[in-house]
C-alpha cells in the first residue's frame, strides 16, 4: 500500500490563505483602528472648544447658573402699595380716590403722608393747599399706613397754600390775617381789599417773640421750628 494514501493517525494541516486575502484583512483592521482614533480625537476637540467658549465670554455677559431662580432686578414700587403715599395723586370730588397722576381725573398730589392728626403729627410742607384725613380699614387695606393725614397740593392753580393767597391749612411767612378781640386770627388773601377788620401780614418767623422786630404789631402762632410769626398792620398791598 502506498504510504501517502494511508489513513493512519496523521492529520491534514489547513491550507494557508492566499497572500491577497491576508493583506486585505490587515488593511481592514488598520482602517478600523484609525477610524476609532479619529472619533476619539473629534470628541476631545469638541469638549475643549466648548470649555474655551464658556471661559471666554465677552465682557458684560454673565453665565447663569440654572440650578435656581434668578432674582429680578429692582424696579419702581408698584402703584397703590400705600394708599395716597408721597408722590401719589388723588381725584377730585366728594369721594377722594387714588388715581394715576397722568390720568385726566388726577387733581392733586401728595407732598407728605403722616400718621396721627394734623394737630399732633408733623407739620405739612409750606406749599400744602389742603389736608386729607385718611382712614383705610378692613380686609381691603393695602398697607399699615392706613390712618393719618396727607398733605396735598393741587396739580394746577389756584394754590391757596401759597403765601398771601388767603387759604391753605398753614399760616406761613407772606400770609395775611385778620385778628379778633378774642385773640384769634383768620387767614385772608392779601389782595382782598374788602372788609373792615384790620389786616396784618406775617413778615418773618422766629423762635421767640423777643426776636421779632420792634415794629411788630401782632404775634401769630405758627408751626415748625420757628413757631412765632411777626406781623405788621397794613391797609393793603
């Protein structure tokens, strides 16, 4: 029997791959490695660019932390927080209401707002035309400043609180008054030529009577740091 044709224990070795097939497999493996490296490099470049963009924000811009709410910038106080507070405006008529100052219903503005009563509280400014007694109570009250008085000035003339106009809640330097035998005085317009009662014009205000000029004819009680008015008698101006 031929030895090459024997079915003994010898095993056949697999035939080697052709040279072209082995080269193609190696090229495919190299291409996959290169592709993976390029993907990693591209991701890394994107991350670096993102970090540089965040760090190099233009001046004046800020990066907001979205972990919590951003507080709103402070703004003007909303309308009506305090009923007839300083700078607010009121309507005209028997029922006084707070309105926008640009409204056609606006008639007067608040110069000052105080608690208490005009006789016991701080004095109103000299330019006050009239005083409103304010009382806001109940569940609809919008502030703790609910009872007191508001010092008002008309948005348009006339201004009875101006010196010599004969009105207003205060007697100030430049006002004219008439005196009664009971020692009381009544403010009157300096330009009013009617009436028989003598008129006096407040020429100055001092702390004590002794500081009034020698030609003072009448002492008038004022309010404020200088509570004494020095008035002279006159028949008209």
